[in-house]
């Protein structure tokens, strides 16, 4: 009987989107696995493949932490379990450690547990500093700034019915790198909005194509999806936009990326001006990954948002009808389209029931065995609580 390994993923804000990305990544690498979601913020993956431990977390835009599962214990035995599994492994004389709890306890209770662990270490001639926060969950910022993974450890506690799953963090998302790629690049278009690098990465992973296959973004804007594809190792990358200035911005940002992030150069000929409704060039591609036009800035008015949704639906149906002809066999379209939130009501683009008419079908973002509630009308989505324009993520293939 093969040995089973268990690893945990602390999910980003949009849990279903994060889970879909993890599953797509594992399926692409042909790793056999099963999953469990004990609480909303956590996905646990069981596999016979220990290579999960070596997943590069910074290739997964929707994962905040990766941790190995050490086992399960009872609530009244957490202290003994932590000491048994963490104390013998300490090689430094001075360590920093922290605790994150999901679905279990209060900050006061965690502080007491941390204090007890620290006192035990001190009595054993090991100098320890307990790092706490105002939340029961330590952020990647706190973990990084306090060097918990370099000079100590983070304990993960997860409530699962009447047991406690205990884990140890392996890696955390590099928030500085994402911020640098987002705000450090020379050309930004805040007026029209830009897709966040994390979301761009997630959408690329959802396409499930290999790095030697072709990826094309026909609404490339300032080049975020292209830059993330480059950093993920894709070698055949193409981008176009109707706006000449956007192509200039893309080239400037990609030149900056090559200089500052050790990225490969994308040939200038792969970046070109094109109206997707009347393409100037046909790119035969394995995946189209793109964020389309989000519409003109509109105020929080239900009538205006509805008119905009209807107009955008017509635009997208025409655009999708054009770009589907660029797909190679088994090709995929992963596209972010807008939806609007007005007075807590969601206004979606009325196009899903018309996709078959243009020869496209929606791929299920998650397997039926994965019991995750999808938001809205059953597709993946990404939006921030303070914004009234969100993104609905569609994965499409030809009929």
C-alpha cells in the first residue's frame, strides 16, 4: 500500500477561485489527489506524491500558505502534540514562532497556548519569541517580517468536527513580489482598470496548457497577463490590443519585467495592434487568456448598469465568435467579463445561454466531487467588497 501525504493550502479571498486553480495545477501535472475542505479558508490535498511539498507557491495566485499536515489531535491535547512534533526539530538556539487557527479558538486562547509553548522552550534552554497578532490567523506579511519560516515555525490549527488538524507552514505567498509587479512597473492604466497579477496568474493556470504551448491575450492592455505568463515559464506568448498606446505600454512593461524580474524577452513581433472584431492577424493558439473590456465607468445606477450589461454582452458575443476560430484542437478560452453590483443586487451580462449559438460551451470550473459553493450564477468570480464592478471568470471550449 502506497504511503499517503497530506498538504494544506490556505486560500485567498475568493475560495472557489483558489480551489479551481489548485485543482487545475495538479491535474496539469498529472498528480492523483483527493481533497477535503474542513473550513472555508483551507483546502487539504491527499496524494501518494510527496512532490506537493515542492510546489512553488508563487506560481499559484490564489494560495496564501502551503503547509504539511502533521496529524490530528484532540482539543485538550494540542499543547502536547505541538511540543512532540516541533520541539525536537529545532536546531537554532533562538527561534521565532507563531500560531494560526482556522475555525478554532480566540486570540486570547491562542496567546495562552503560545505563552505555554514559549515557557516550555525556555525551560529547555531554548530562547523563543512568540509572534501574535490581533487575528487568529497570521498574515504572510507577519510571517515574513518576523522570519518565522527562516528562524522558527508557524503552527497551523484547523478544527474538523471534534478533532484538530495540526500542520506546519512550508511557504507563504511573496506579497512583495506581487506588489512590485503591480505598482512598480512603469506603465499603469488606473482609469480603465487593470487585472491584478494574482488573478492573471490564476486564469493562466485555469487554462491547463503546458509552458511549451501557445498563449494569446487579444485584450492585452498594459500586459499583465503576458508578464505573468512569462514568469510562469511560457515560451510562446502573443498579445494584441485595439489601442496603439496600450501596445506601447505593454512593451515598456515587459522590458521593465525583463530587467527587474529576470524574465525572458517576448519578441516585438508577437505584440501587435488588432481590433478583435476585425482581426488584423490570425494567431492559432492553444489558450486565449484575457480580461476583456469592463465598460465605461458608470455610477451606482441600476438602469445604467443594466444598459451597460446588455451592450457589453453583444460585444463579447461578437468577440468570442471571432477568437474561437483561433483555437487549436482542444484549445481553451479563459476570459474575465464584468458584472455589476448595485444596491446589493448583481447584474450579469446576458450571454451564457447564447454561447452555444456561436459554437462555444462553458467548462465546469470544478469537478462534481468537489463540494464548493460557486457564487452568483455558478461561475468563478473575483471582486473586492469596496468595488461595484466584479469579474466573472469563464472557461470556454469549442463545441
